[in-house]
């Protein structure tokens, strides 16, 4: 916890708002998306989806894909606790909603569905988009899939698979957005990045969640930023975002939200 606080202080010290950004592409993203204070009608649906989960006292048997996904522990978890601990926060969910809308994403891949909080936001943001979300726990997959449908999300398919296996079976050639929000370990994250590089086009974007969650995650993030195919990279502390736009010179931004 202290380490995370220290990382945050260092981040805050080095971070900028839109005024320190000279790239027109990033400046526009920061002002028109990150700092967009509009109260979108769909925000009430995002709040409602969370509220229902946070008041759901049912429990399900959860298969926890532990270290390296080799050790699997199964235990009962209350939905409300899962929503509180593993799900995206409301502010992150709103940001994801704006992000998907801002870039008019048409094809999205999510690694780590959990209860579908982020999937729901992305589905609402772009009802025309096709969303594929991978989740390793069979019962969570069923719950999220049913819950998304019950909440009117028709454009998301939740697939029950371990990430590495699922990634190797994806038939889709490229994705506009790849949101990596599960198995926050250095080696696994780098493996997903390398595999997903084959699924990128010039305007693809990858988002890595919790880049300061551990020393290993921060090391993985630094390796990703340094990769020659990555041009623009943005550190927002909780998300690391990378772009592959060949028309852009390589530049790293640290932006406070
Ligand atoms: C942090 S949660 C995802 C949160 C979700 N994106 C949201 O915003 O609400 C991570 C999920 O990834 C799944 N997961 C973790 N490691 C995995 C792996 N190696 N293969 C498949 N699923 C995995 C977990 O079961 C968990 O549900």
C-alpha cells in the first residue's frame, strides 16, 4: 500500500494536464474525452448496473485462475463483494464509456469480464460495436453473459476461456480496442501484449489496467512503452494506454485525470 502511495506521488509530480501537451492528437483526447464533464444520459445506466450488483447478496462458485493460471482454487464469493473489489470503479467506467465513444470503436476485445461492468459500459457507448470478452471462470462467464443481456447489451459475447488459450483461437484479424484487465502479472501481461500485436492495425489502441499494481506490472508497462511498434503511450496511473499510429513520433505522456 505504501509502495502504491509512493508510486502515486511520483506519478503526480511528473504528470501534466492538457496544458503541457503539445501533440494535437493527445491534446484533443485529453480535453474532449478525458476531461469531458458532460453528464451523458447513459451514466444513469452505468450507475444502475453497478447498484444492482452491489446489492446482490447471491453467491457463486468462483474459479480463481491463480499464479500463471496453473493453480485453480474454487471458492464461493458474494456478487456484491466481487463488484466492490474486482469491478471497475464508476469513474473508470464513465471514462471507458467516453473513450469508446470518442474513438468510435467498432471491434473490441476485453481480457477479464468479471461481472461485466466494463463490458456493459463499452456496449452502451457503441451499440454497433462487436465486443468479445474473455473470462476464465465458468460461473462468472454465465452470470456476466446473462446479466449483460438482461441489461439490454446485445453486442457483447463473453467466452469462457483461459486468456492465452482464448487468444490463440480468436479468428478476428484485428481489433480497434484491446482492454487488458485480468491476470495482472509481468510475464502474462507481456505475453498478451506480444500476441495481441498481431491483432493491431494502425489505429488500434491497447489499454492495460493497474500498471502500478505491482513492481512486475510496472516493469511490464515500461517494456510495452519502449516497444518499437508503440508510438504514443499515455500513463494515467491506473491505465496505461498505447497507440501504434505510424504517423506519430514516439512520445510518452503522463496525464493526471
Ligand atoms: C479485474 S477482473 C475484470 C474486471 C472487469 N473488466 C470490470 O471492469 O468489471 C479480472 C477477471 O479476469 C479473470 N481472469 C484472471 N486471470 C485470467 C486468466 N489467466 N484467464 C482467464 N480469465 C482470467 C478473473 O476471473 C476476473 O474475473
